[in-house]
């Protein structure tokens, strides 16, 4: 089932992307209202709200929530504070690529998942990584232009703002590091460099990880096409949907179950 792209309820492009991806994922699940769901990495709680519209029992965790809501439990996916076989669904959205010990995380998620339950994990794709590297310079140009338009005279700067990590004051090094940070996109997940991150974002990498952790790979859902930057938000939605469906998705959702 495809998502009705005309019925966007969010003014935030980021929230819209999460919402439409969630609706596509949920349309492929065959579970009742009383299904018990564990949401890993709730962030600001925007998808928690969506989950609760479909399921009456939703438990959300995050190691560092982006909101003060009491509905999100502060917990680490590598050390879940729940009983064995407690949940019907374990769900995460753009989270697992940030987990350092992914094998431990899978072990814990398997432990709390019922034998007939499912895991649903969405992660950025290698297409997303290509777009990040390809369009990063445009995003950086916008940021640099903004910086130059708002720059203050160096004589007004506090020299203590330019302290090197080893205690040496170095304005030049500070400026170079800031400039490089604007020009070169940052690593998104836990990879050491852009090449390894590109390889990790490919489906083959995750399918191998699933197999290593005794998880049965059921299906991959191609989601939407978008860049990591807010270029042309809410534009060309039908084209983005079409391209995502036919091999150019920025995010993949993986549907898994425990091996029996």
C-alpha cells in the first residue's frame, strides 16, 4: 500500500518524512490494536504519537531523549530493562546505524521479542549516503554564505574562544577546522569514514548482520527519496515516491523475525 502524500499533517519536513515512512511501514503489518510495541530511539516522540494511534500498548525508550516527556524511558538498547518475550513488535526508525555494539543490541531486542513477533528497523540507504556527499557542497555553501554575512570583526572576538584541545591558543587552526567542517559532510553513523559508511548502508551489510544474529530477514521496504538536507521540501512528492519505489529509496525498512 502506498501513502497518500497529499495528506501531510506536519509543517516540518523532517517530521513529514518520518510520518510518511511510518505510514508506509504500518500498512504492511498485520497486527491488532492490542499489540505491544517497543519503540527504540524515540527521539522527540513524534513517532511515538503515531504508534499510539495504531497500538494501545506502546513503550518508548531513548538513551538521550530530545524531549522532556515522561512517556519516554531513558534506556540503552544494549541493556533493555524489560522481561524476556514481552513485546510483539520491536520498532526503530533511523537509529541502529548509530549503535556502537549492534550485535549486543540485536541480542537484547531478540530477548524481549516474543517468539512469533517481528522487528521493524528503518535505516538510511547507500543512496542517502551518495546524496549526502553529492549535495553537501551546496548545503555548505549556504552555511558559509550565512557565516560570512554574519561574521564579526576579529578584534571583537574573545581569544579564549580559540583554545586548542591541548591548551594552545590557535585561531588559525580553529578557523581551518570550522571551514573543513562546513565543506566536508560529517559521518552520520558509527563508521570511521565515508567509504565504510557507504558500504554499511547497503542492504547486503544489514542482511549479513541479521544472519549473524540469527534473525530471519522477511522483507525490505523501499521508502522515500530525499536528501539529508532540506532541499525543496514538500516538492515533487509523487516523483520522490516513484523513484523510491523503484530502487532509489533514501531509507529502507527491514522486516525481521526470530529464527525458530
